C-alpha cells in the first residue's frame, strides 16, 4: 500500500466480461497486512476452476478502508 493509514479489507477476482459475478472473493480472514511496511498477502482458497488458467481476461479488485 502506498499510504500507511489505508488498509485492504477485501479482494475479489472477476472475469472482465462478467464484472458482477465473483470467481472468488476473500475478506479480512484471508488478508495479512503489515502496516509498517505496507506489504500485504492475500490467501485465496483453491482450487479455483478457470481463475487463472483460461483465455478470459481476469481482474483483481481490491477494497480498501482508511483506519
């Protein structure tokens, strides 16, 4: 994160042609955030069919919150 006062609280993977349907979504329980460094790690449960290995364009959306 660029701003140390901002934290990530959710993320989701969606297909670019179906932005309203999550392929997978994760919340705070699957996110580790190191506030001093701004680094974060998402743990995405698997396996996820067609999440990464398909021809369709995928997007990762991050949801942030100031604390």
